[in-house]
């Protein structure tokens, strides 16, 4: 797994500030995840301590910090008992109001073994292979969200969220992992989403190379996206191009999902992969040659059909192109966080920064 990042490197003031983790050498948990490997019981205490530090920087109170630390403790003990794995943490905020006082912690547990109790049935879906009625009540009562997926060929992925207040009622379910190449402190990839009245704008960035220069390029692009996400995708990339000329440049994919219009619009330059994972037929996003901030011939947006039950998957080249969600029975019905975790486990190369972003429509909210 990607190297562990020190929670001491996180700048608390940055949680509501522009993206500048690369510029200052600090970690911004809105766009970069934190990987905490667990192999022995002695590492459980370290995971709890890291979680307490992160929660303090995210604005958690005492009670919500204790809940998050307890969840981490229970998951870490399971991983140690199961032979090891990784906890992946990221900060949460309201995607329709990033300045909201409500903050959260997103937790993914990825083990290194075959699926838990894979012969058992579940109350939701036989294919998940988890006897969750017996195994996870101790965690469920501490979280605002819990979902589980396990298969013999994949292992077990557990997704939890703990919020300081009620979880925001948004029209989209977002799952994301963004981790640096092992040995690097900062991730050269970046991602962001913004919810508006007509749908969701999204961006995935892959700064050229690794480490600080790549993170600086990604941050510059994300700052432009934060200010201009309401513009057409091609115009946003053009603005990024001008702003990034002093950086090493990046591959960029920017788009909008508009469920009311049944359309997703996307423009890309470079090797960011993406697709609408439809029940009918996956539609791969077109990305043209070039480097944003250096040179490209043209940028063009394309429209794709998007039904309410479709799923958008985007990834940097740190992941192999996903074979499709249907290769993982029952996965489509799971949370976006679970889908991101499974694709990360199955598709990561281990030789580059690694980012996967999953977008699902909230059918309950949109109905």
C-alpha cells in the first residue's frame, strides 16, 4: 500500500482554505487520503492517535472524536487479527456547501485476506458474502454510515463515515481514494466535486511526476476548478491551462453530471481515465492528447447518456482501467465508497500516485 502520511503534517487552517497543500508542503485531507497500514496489534494505538489528531484538525468535538477513534480501534483490531490491511482516511465536507460547519471522517478498511465468512448470506445481497447481522453491530452503532463488501477473490472492504453533525442531505454519493506513490509525502493527484442546482461538477487531476512539483500543479488546477466549476468543462480546462504555465503541468479531466437532463458532459486532456458505468453499456470518456499548463492542440467536451442509476468512475493512471462493475457481483448496489475501495484494491498498479473517484446519484434524494 502507499506510504503512511503523518497527521502532524496537516494544516488545520487549510480545511476551509484554497487548495495549497503542495505549495506549503502540508497535507490537505479534502483531496488527499491518509493510508494507515495495520499488521500488528501494537499498531492499533498508533491508528487511534492519528485519528484523534485528524479529528481535531477537522473540527470534531470531544464526543465525535471518541466515536471516530473507537471505530478506528475496532477496524484496526479486525485487520490485525485478519493478517493485516490498510485503513484509508479522508476529510469530509458538504459538497453543496464546502464552508458548512459540518465535517466528517471517511474511513475505508481494506484487508489482505479473502472475504469474511464468504459462505454466509446477508440481509441485503448474497454476493457480498458477509454475515453482517452478527459481525458489525459494534461498529454500526458508532457510525453515521456503514457498508460492507466481501468476496473470496477480493477480500473485505468496509466503508464508514462519522460526522460532527447530521450527514448532509445531498443529491450524490461520493467515494474517493487519493494516495501518493510509496515513499512520497504529498500526492501529485487531486480531485474535487461541487454540487449545484443543475447537478454535480467534478475534476480529477494528475500532476506530471510525483511529490511537491506535481502536487503544486494539481493544487493550481483545483483552485481554478473551485472558482469556475460552473463554467463549461472546456472553458474550465482553458483557464487551468493559463494558470498552470509556471508548473510542471498535469493531465486533467473535468465534467458535469446533470441527472435532470439525463446527460454527463466531460472534457479531458491527458491520461485520466473515466466512464459512465451504465447497466446498458459502459461509455468511456474521451480525453485528448496534451499536457494542461504546457501544450495541447485542442480541448473539446463530449456528452454521454446518464441515467439516474448510472455510476461515474474516474481514475488516474496509477490504476489500471477497471474491467467494469459487473465483474464484481453485487457491487453496483453498494455505496460509492465501497466501489472506490474495491476498484482500488483490484486495479492499483503500485508504481504511481493513485486516485479513484466514484459518483452515484442519490436516488432517494432525487426521487
